[in-house]
């Protein structure tokens, strides 16, 4: 994190946001979205997921999208991978960061990546080994998204002890950072505080912990505030609130990136993002997905009179 940024935001709309949408989001508009958000100051964008076309047809253009994104100075380009094969494809692109997904819920892991948690852990071990044994891959950051860490539509409540157990395992295997993911929008602020305190107690203060919240039940930004109070300074979000877990019927998408940036800036926390420029990017999304509803309060109401960004 650069010294002039208080909170780092990562755009996941191009992956999490569009993965479940049937209408293909055109490649040229993906590139335009990435370029425009990078120009607005968003420091990291998760641009795709290395999954087979049978899982999601949105990512048949992964290599082309990454190649273009890597030309943008200062942007960290990341991609999601569910297994070793996806990681092999990802490493070949020269992407800056690979985010491996692993569910704390055994049932969700089986449904999402079609294998057990132990099998996923073995896949991650092999990914870390490939990264560490290959000179050109050593610079790639390996993140792990702890999916359903705060609740699961299949199993319900999650044992906090399992979050710690899986977190410790992936760190031992070579993870550089961890994301606590409320994949299906079950979390509340008290629960968020408790989980981050528990992880800090067991993992220490040197582990980079980020957060991935969904706004399914309207508590997304409240959960961000709770995480901030526990020292979290890196958050995923999706422009216009696109997305939603395919295994959570009725679930809405990620927290809205534009609203998140406004809240942080209003609290005096510098994100490095120009809100007006960020909101303007929604026009690209609307043009590429004309039938998809776009969420967000700031885009609708605007910033309050007299609002001054944190950097100012």
C-alpha cells in the first residue's frame, strides 16, 4: 500500500460481478472498463476468472483482457483461480496476482469448485510450489479467498475455529494474503469484529487480511465499518453492485464500489480514487449490459453539498 493511501480498494466486478450473467460482456468494453477505473485511481482490478467456458462463458477472453490491462502503469492486475490448471494459465499471462478460492464450508466447496476442501488445499500447495520453483513466477502474489467464512446457504452458520484452521493451513502452504469473504451476505458487524479479532489473535499482525462483503441483507457497508475498526485496510467491491453467488438464491451482488469509496472518503480515509470519474465508468457497464440493473446510492443522489474528498 502506498504511503498516501489509507484504504486500498479492489474492483471485482469484472470477475465476481459478471460471472453469473448470461449476456456476454464484450471484450472491448471490459478493456474500456479497466482503463477507465485505473484512470480514476482504482489501484487493483480482478479482471477475470480462469475457469472452463462450461462454468462461465464470460472469461473466454482472459488472456486478451489481461494482456491489455498489464499495459496500464500502476495498476495491479489480478485474476481468480479455482485449481492448479487455472493457475497454470494465469502464470502464463504474467498477471501480478492470483487469488485462489477455497470455501470454509465443505458443502459450498463441493458445489463451487467440485472437490473437497482437502483436495483444494492440495491444489493450492501445488500452485505455491509451482510459483516458488519457477523464476518467472516468483514475483506473482498468491492470495486466498476464504469463501463462506461468515455463513453458507447450504450449511448455515460457520464454526469460527474452521476459519482459523484453514487460514493457518494456507499460510503454511505459501499464501501471501487472505481475504475473509462473506460470499452469500450472511454477516453482521458484531460477527465481523469477532472473526477478525480471532484471526489476529491466531495469525498475528503481520498477515495481510482483506475483506469481501456482499450486500444481500443490506449490511455490506456496516460490515466494512466493523472491519475498519479491526484494522482492515483492503476491501473488494463491484461497480454498481454487480454480482452474487450462484449458490445463494436471491443474493444480491458485492458492495457497491462507488458507495464504498464515498463512505471511506467521507470518513477522512484516502482511497486515491476520484469519485466522479468512478461513477462515470458506469456508462461503460450500462452500454455492455443494457438489461442488467445497476445499483448504488451515490450514482443516484450524488455526493452531499460541500463534500470534500479525504485527499483534499
